[in-house]
C-alpha cells in the first residue's frame, strides 16, 4: 500500500470567490472541501450542516487555521424546502452573491433490496438526490440573474458500479449524475457551470463509524494504491472544478478513484 501523499499547498485558485458548502461539519469530504476553499483564497465561506455543535466547531476551526474571517454557518436539513430556502437566502445576502455551491449532503445506509423498507429507500433518495435537486434549483434562481456561478455535486462511483446492500444509495448517486448533466445544459446559457465528482472511497471518521473495518479494508484493497483517498484529495478536484481552470467543463462527472478496471 502506498502512503498518502503530502498535503498539497494552496495556489489561490478561488481568489475573490464566495463559496457555500453543504454537510460541511466534521471530518468528511464536506469539511475538507470547505477548508480547501478557504486555503485557496475564497473571499467568504458559508457552511451548512444538521449538527449544530459540529457546525460551529467547523466554522471556528476554519477561521483559526486559515485566517479567513468571513466564515458563516447555518443549520440546514436539505430534505426540508423551507430550510433550503432560508439557507440560500441568508448565504446570498452574507456572501454578496453565491459564486460557488458545493452540494455535499447525502445519506448512506446498508440494506438488501428484499429487506429494505419504503422509509429506508425514501430517506436516502430524499436527502442524497432530492436534496441536491433542491439546493441546485434554489441556487440557479439566484445565479441566473447574475449570469455566473459554479455548482459542484458529490456523486459516487456507485452511480456506475454495483455493490450489495447499496441499491438505494447507488440509485440516488446515479440520479445525481443525471441531474448534473441535464441541469448543466439548462444553466450553460446563463454562464453557469455544473459538474460532479464521483469518489470511490475516502476514509474519514464518519465512514469508520458507519462501516466495519473489514468492509473498509476490502474496499481499499480494490484501489490501485491499496488505500482509500484522503478527504482532501477529493476536495482538491472539487476546487479545480470550482476554479476558472475548468472553464470549459460542464455537465461532467469526474471519477476521483484509483479502482482497478
């Protein structure tokens, strides 16, 4: 197994841009993305999550460790339209316009199709897919009059590939991919780009709590490097897609994976 590479130093890729990140509290991809955006020079950052204590800790940590003063946070359950609207309206006002939205909120559980309840199915779909739709719809309504903006969605390689006990999650992530492609075509005439990343496995504290060590080792063994990604390695690709370096990319789903073919 190859060790994780050294943390990549910032290059000012998001200088002058404002960023809103959902599910950004704690140690997962969302927090890594938020921190990288701050490190890459964004002028203001807004975090949302459903965990109040972790959210406030994330806001304070990013302020302290990156020196960015304009870091805001607000509770938001993306399965609730009124909360989505409240988040977007407040972020738009505080950020003086949202330049970049990172849709990271999602939910995964494990269940075989034959054992899965309607409630289990709908909960994963509503947060992971419909939540991404709600955020995208609201952000587009704010971005379109300004004639600019970037939306980055967090999909998964399971949108393409099969895994037992993940039918609901895989269906939701395949839907995120389709939503990305279709909404990107509609947004292009307004100067807005919409892309997605599709990670295979990123090892972080939340995942370790929800999956067995045996399963994580099994998934990591399928990767060419023999390890799962660091959350910041996924965040780096998100930052690239948010930056002007990807100005000709829209409707794309970028696999952030080293899985064996």
